[in-house]
C-alpha cells in the first residue's frame, strides 16, 4: 500500500492520541461522579498487575515468539536496557549538576510503557495509517498483535526495574523497624501493595505518613539519588528495607541470614514479579514447538489448549489494555481536584524541572530514538527486516512519565508541595500526550524512508 501523505498521517495520529486521552478523561469523569475512587481502584490496579498483565504477556509473547523471531525480541531487550540506562543518566545529571529535585530521575527513567502505548497502537490501527508497515501476505490484525508483543517485552523490562530497582531508590533510613512478627507481615503486605500500584497506569492511594520522618527525601537526602542500601555494600541491618523478607523463606531462617544475603534475596524476590513470570512462561511456550502448538494452534491442528485455556487467558489479558488508563484518569482527577494553578501555588511550580522532564520525554527521546533507529535500520541489518519493529522501537522510550511517580513520593514521605507539583506535572504531561502525534508521524516517515531505500536497492 502506498505511503500516506504527511497531513493524512498527522491527522490519523492526532485522532489516535485523542482516543487515548478520552479514555483517561472517562476515568476522571467516573471519579467526578464518584463511581470510582482511589480506594476502590487500588483493587483494580492489583488484579491488573497480578493477573491481567501476566495473562496478556503469556498470550502475546507466547503466540508471537518462535525460533525465527527470537532475534527481534533480543533487540528489544537490548533497546530497553539501553534506553532506561540513558534516562537514568540524564536524570542523575539533572539532580547532581542542575540541582533539580531527586524525583526528576524517576520521572525520566520510567515512562508509561504498557497501557498507554497498547491503547495507542490499537487506536492507530483503526485510523489505517500503519498499513504501509505491514509486510506482504500479512493481515492488519496480525501485524498489530505483533506490535503489541514488542511493546510488552519492552514493558516487562520496565516493570522489572520498577519492582526491583524502584523501591531501592526510596530512602527508608528513618523508617521504624517492625518490633513483632505480626507487624512485619503487615509491613510486607503494605510494601507489596505499593509495588503493585507502581506499575504503568496503576492507581495511587494515600499512604500513612506516620512512619515517615519529616526529613525523609524522595530518593535519599539532599541530591543523593542512590541511597547506601541501593549498593551491594551492606554492613548493618538498618541498610535493609525494614519489615521486609523474601516470601519463600521462613521467618526463622530469615533472621539467621546476614544483611548482605537478605539484600540480594530481596532483590531477586522483587525482580521475579508476576509480569516477568508471565513473560517467561510465554517465552518458554513460544520457543518449544510442541507447547506452542498445544497452546496456540487451531484445535483441528493439535491446539488442545487453544479453545479453552488460551482463549480464557486472552479474554482477561485484554482487560489490561483499557483498565489502567481509566484508573490513571481517576488518580489524576483525585490528585488535582483540590489544587489550583493560580496565585501563590502557580509561583511555586518548578517550571525549570517541569520543562526539563517534558522536554526529554516529548522532544529529546523522540528525536533520539527516531534518528538512531533510522540510521541503524537503513545502514545495517542489525534490527532485522520488520518495519513494525522499527516503528515500535521509535515509540518505546517516549511519552508521559509513569503514574508510579506519585506512589514513590507518597511512600517516601515527601512534602505536600512535592506531591502537589508532581501530580500537576503528570496531569500536564497527559494533557500534552497528543503531542505524540508528531512522534508517530516522524516514526512512520522514518520507517517508510527505510523501506523505500531497501526497495531501491
């Protein structure tokens, strides 16, 4: 199919972006009408993370991954690691050199990499502007499903970093240690709930601040982005998150372990979360031909699980796409419903920090990712020959910061002014999300240029 004109592609991208923005608006409207509140959306967030997202990862990755496509997913894993590392470095520069707040690092490191791009790619498929990226003898639905699997692999890396690294960026130096086993179990459950709410689009709830010291910083004291307990060098129990242990180890055995051993076991326990396990199971099923056939082939071709087990997992996995975006609307409405942008509050807004974060998210990363993907795909064969892979790679590190930023501020006992500024930043970033239309068009035109160059050769 011939490539669309620039104006036609832009209008299609705007429509898709507005579609996603309207879903967020519907969540805010539900909060306004008191149909949903941050309290009851916390349960929705938990089931999305622990059940719906793992099911979606299993079915999408399992159905798309096979021996011939494994290299493409390896490229995505490298891309995810590289983009998160660069974002972290840019955030550290802002914190250490530009003296911006510590939460700038988290806002730059984690974007909404799951629910928002999945909903956006669905909307883009409805506009028809992705037709030029579909390879011969392939249906539109198959290409879109493959694009979703690419986004989900990238999101799995982001999710693992959120669960494993994110909590270790929060200073718990001043938090009291649990005195009894019952209190310890309660602390563990509260931390797990906060981790569940830290995924893309998850609803953030008010956190009990009584355990937080007034001097507790978001990512550590002063401009220290990495607290001591982020590093492997641990010399005392106070360096560990208080009241936490690996679930698979009994309390008696846990108390006998050294602080260093506890740190590594907690890291591994947090890293192997439900979304990662769903992705790993999907990868195993996809790469083992007999299992792939049993789970994803037609019933007449040996798919013994396709019609009932796989179908049910696809049904609940499909719920993950819109629900977190709706919940994000609830969280945004609730966080800013008591705030105003006028008067003294307006003068307290850190415009420099806001501009830096939004500039990186909506300008720097789109320009860098599009340019790099174009250069590598046009001059080498490292990225393979799938135009949809090139397009999704351009989009992956872009977009608004993840909603987890509010949770990180709340659990660290940040000030009300910090929480207010961050909630406003998130609201503004999602209001500006239609600017991704420019990124969509730029990515589309870059990929089309590569396709034309390949055909010319």
